[in-house]
């Protein structure tokens, strides 16, 4: 892959070389979750580093621009909607997010699937924004074959309760979560309250020392304040001597206005550590 190709498109010569998009239907927890897979221009030789994206809560802030840029760099990109989100089956619960990602990652790592989409199983990465950042960090702890994990403005439910931000969390669930399939906002909040220690990105953080980790904070973030949510994890990983890269971008939670810089940051990190 070449991070320098993030904003470069090849001239189309033959239909066989055109990047493609495939609809996906993967089962997680007995539910069908839906999404798509992007493959790069076939003139880029495979097998390809593969990126599994995890959207935030509830998914209004899309990362389609980042996904397409990673495809242009020469990556396969997998975008799935978590249970209960954007048409996927089941009910949305925070404890389901890690399990959804685990199912997707194991699907991509399967030799038959890897051959079908020319996936490099030695270079599978998890990338998530906001609640998706929490999800990819927690999933990576249980996936030894993952090459790296990138968390962008990661939310941390454990920190939300430690710093008495639970009212903001409930309001977010009640208002933004109206587009999700939930039994009730109270049930989703109770799921967070009951499992806050398990969901915290600091829980079993030692498992992350086995992976390459990229943490990107948004310095003006008021939704997931980095000093409370992302920076404590970075400090623990740095103290443990883990291969962690921590960087700051001067912008707000959604990285609006700095999307190209975010894209370059993620792409250059993947290019640097891929085998």
C-alpha cells in the first residue's frame, strides 16, 4: 500500500482493474449484520492489508471518506453496521459491539474468505471512531492475529462513570439513539452501567501491548474529552513499553475540518507497520 495515494485515482483502462464494492451479510450473535467491502484497483498487487471499520454511536458521523482513501492506498476495507444499527438485525447494546467486531475479524481471517477477496491475513487492522474506538480496542484484546488497532477520539464508558458524565451518556442514548433498534434507552444505559468495568478501555489494557496501537485525540473534543478517556490509556501503554503512537489533531470530536490530516495519519501509520 501507499499512503501517498490517499487522494489519487487511477485512470480506468479496463473493467477488470476497477475497484469494487461488495455487499456483506455476516452473522454475529445469531443476528445478520449488514455492510460492505471495498477492494482496491487490481493494478495494485495483492494480497491487501485489510481494515475493519467500527462506527461510533449511533453512526451519524460516517468515515466513508477515510474508507475510500484507504481503498485508494491499496487496502481492502470492511464496513459493518453493528447489531441494531442502520438495518442490521438484533438490538443495540454496548456489550454487543466487541462481539460483532470479533465475528467480523474472524470472518475476514478465514482462509476461504481471505482468498476470495485477496486479504492479507498477516495485516488485518481494526479502526474505530468514538464508541467505535472503544470497541476496536476491546476487540483487539481478544484477537491475537490482529496486526494493529487505531482508535480515533475513542469514547470510554468506564471513564464516563468515573468522571460523573453519566447524565450526558444517558442523554446521548435517548436522543441520538432514536435511529437505533433498542428495547429502550434505559435498557441500553443499564447495559453500560452494569458492564462499565468490562467496557472500559483500561480493562485488561495489558493485552493491547501485544499489538501496534495508534491513538488519535481531538484536542477540542467535548464528547470524549481526551484527558479523561484516551490519554490515560496512552500513558499506561507507554509506561509498559508498548508499540503505541499517540497523536493530537486540533479539531472537534468528529474531526470535521481535519479529515485529510486524519486520513494521512491513519494511512501513514498502517503503511509503516505493515509486514
